[in-house]
């Protein structure tokens, strides 16, 4: 059996059908309509199947794929967030939020959050398999409006929970009622990164993405009161889900895949054939050569310029575990018009150090397997037209939004300074000067990264 590596996960073959293996899943047959591998798209030569699979029929309009959703765009669509959610993601201030637990529910939450078994190394996959049973009842209040029927559970990597002074929290508004929404959202996450004295990285990184024209989740800062007790400052992260798609695309009914493998919308249809076709094209394309057939096929399935722009925006930092690094912190959205676009996710790892090995990361850095479906960044410099689009976008963002980032950091740090001075969890981790030291370090990293990119790109 052969396999294609996708970060920590694998595409494998089960019998003679390309399928997926992830976090303990077994083999799940691909739909019957995708039983011939990836053939040529619009006349391009077919890509050989895996382990003798005879190709996946090309998605060129002449072959059906059960995963594809017929387009139904809203002719009156105007991109923008729902008015009800604006208060939660108000970037001009620290937004107060209150979470309250009915009797006994906080004890259930805490029993998961502080369970010693989650402090052991290598428990992330076990948590993925069990977290759906960790929800407890809670209520959420923002701006005087309360949603009484919410669900809450711990979030983040469980290996770090034992050291947390306050919990990271995932709220869900449709756990008990599938139609439940709060201020236009079906969920919301509160993030607190212990390692960062300046809790601003997600905020400024996603702002850069949005200002660069990339559909990106919003981030704000909130001050949490939990069962009447002040728990200090958090970053609030907008989920990438159907409501997010409604805000950004005229047709929000397509398939959304987290990390390029995990289907997050239209789950009632188990077919993954649209995503498998894209992943197989990348995984099976050897490095080196002209890539003419691959480019023709890939362009028919993916909005290449848009994906290259997302990777360029990530590379300007650079990121550490995202699309441009051959990792899985991103989303692919299959627009019902027939092509995938990329959506950034989880950028809290940017700008983490001033050392040369953190700043001087080449734009095309990739050290993963040659048969990985996330090796797209390694193919970019080998396709001259793609390289030109990528580098043009990288220079544009470097000299535009990235150049503004230092001002954003300084303004945000000034706003947060008095709030963190009364945040007991933050004070337990950091001394009084840590915020300004970290903020100044981020600004220096921007300057060093800009200088390095000018040298590396020669412009």
C-alpha cells in the first residue's frame, strides 16, 4: 500500500479505491463515481492512479463528482460581516464577555480541563476523538444580550492545559439546537497563549490577511468574566464555517475542507472526490520538469492566483505550520463555480523570534515528502508564471500591509497594557516589562524580515 503524507495525516489506498486515514479513522470508501483516478483535465494527460488505481476522472465538466454542489449564487450579494456580529469583533476596544455555568457544569468543564491524562505527551489525537463529548451547558453574554443555551468546552492543545492559569474556551451555540445562533455566529473561541507576553499575533496577522484582500477570520480582544470572576484578556477568533462563507462568497453552499482533508460543510454527503482530485494532483506530481499537464489540470480545479496570494501573505511573516509550509492550518473552499480557494487559519505562531533561523526563512522553504499533497509551495518556483504571481504578491504585501504592521502592533499593545496589568493569569506568567519587550521584538522582526526578503528576492 502506498501513501501520500499530509502533514501529520495520510491519504492511503484501501483495496483499489483512494481513501483517507486520519486520527484513527479507518478506511472509508470513496464514492462510486470517483473510481478511475485523476485523468486529464481539458485534454491534459492523465495522472497515474495510486497502487494501480486507474486515475481519478477529471473534473472538467464532463465527469460527475458527487461532492460538487450546483452553483446558486446570490445576485444581490455584497461581501461583509453580519451586523449582529460587529460588536464581538470590534477592533477599536476591549469587548466585555461573560460566561456563566449552571450548577455543576463548571465542575464538569474543569474536570476535563484539569484531567491529568491530558497532560501526557501525544494526547492530541485522543482529544480529537473525544472532544465532541466534552461539551457542557453554559450561557454567554455580550453587550447586554445573553444566549442561555450555549455549550462550552476547553480548547487548544490539551498537553498544555495543566500549566494554564486560565482556560481557553470554545463556545458553541448550536450544540443543543442545530439552528441556534448568537449574534450571527454558531460558535466562538477564546484563545490565550501562555508563551506570548503580547497577545496580538493572531490579531495583526489576520488583519494583514484581510487588508491584503484575503478572506480571513476576524480576531478581537475580549475581557472575560467567568461565573462572576474576572479572567482577564483573551483573543476572540471567528470560526471558519457556513456563516463565514456567507459573509465572503456569493454562494456559501460549497464544500469546506479544514487542512485539505476534513470536510466541514455538507457532511451529510460523504463524498470527498473534489478534494481528493486536487490532493492527488499535487501528491502525484514529481518535482522537477515543466509541469505543463499538471498546471493545466490544477488550474481547472483551483483559483491559482488566489491560492498563491494566500501563500504569499503567509510567507511574508513567515508562518510555521500553514499552507505555505506544507502543513494543515488552512481551509480550502470549493466554490460552487467549480474552483477551490484558500482561507488562512491559526496564525498565532508568526513572529516568534529575532534569531536568523526564525527571520531568514526562504519564501519557498519546504522540507516535507516529495509525494505530499501539501507540497504546493515546492512546485511554485518550478512554474515560471506561478513564481511571478507569487513573488509579485509577496512584494506588494511586504511593502504594503506588512510595512503597516509595526504601527498596528504598537497601537494594540498600548491599548492592552492597562488591561494586562490587572490580568492575574498574565501577571503569573510575565513580569511588568514583558509586554513592551515582546511588542518591540515583533517590530524588530518585521524590520529584519523585510530586509531579508528584499535580499532574497532581489527587489
